[in-house]
């Protein structure tokens, strides 16, 4: 079995026979790489006000969701089967009300490695969103996680990528 970085299908996680495999990144340059993902939680206006005023019975929603997102980013390779374990240099997670019913969660992850941190940023934003839901479900079971998406990646061979607004 050979180890190649691509195959006829163009999908790098498949070998020439179509079997799943971890991509060999040993020949890639080690560079600083960063990715930002955003997730939006839609809820009742009253729920968002409770979050902002730290008025929920389970405690500080923002602090708990931030820690959950950070922990999740560090465990991405354990959750996504073909992800490389990465030496994460920094993780920031910000929470901003988008309007009276939407909480925007932004997760930025940085590393100096041979592969990017897009999956780590997506996992961080997603788990932070799920934690907000868990912390608030007693008062608002109708919450929705509207979207979780990559919005920017920096570094590596392909350079910078930004989601078009």
C-alpha cells in the first residue's frame, strides 16, 4: 500500500483504491495557520437577556460555553477520525448578540503546524453552541443552532480564504 497525497478522485482522504486514510503531511512546510468559525444560536429574547445578565439557574453560560469550546478544539482529532492531532497555540471564543434573538459565537484557533485548524475552529464553535443550548434548555427548549460555518482560514499553501458575505 503506498502513501500518496492525492488520488484520481482528488479527495486526499482516500487512497487509490478508495479506502479512507489519514493524509501524509510530513512533506508540508510548518507554518502559522489560523481559522475562524462562527455558530449562531437563535433563542427567545428573554433567554438572551438571561444569558447577558447571568440569570440562568445553571450559572454563567458564556464562561461555561467558552471552556467547553476550548476543550472541544483540543480534542478534535479524537472526534473526527482522519484529523491530525495538532499543537494548538491559541484559542479564542467570543460571544456577541447579533440582534435580540441571536447569539453569535466566534471561535478562532491558531497553530504552527503542517496542516490547518479549520476543523478545530468548527468543533469549538459547534460545541460552544451546544453548551449554550444545554445551559438554557430549562427556559427555552425551542432554541435553534442556525449555522456553524468556517468564515476565514489563514496560512498554508493556499494562503488566506474568506467566506463571501
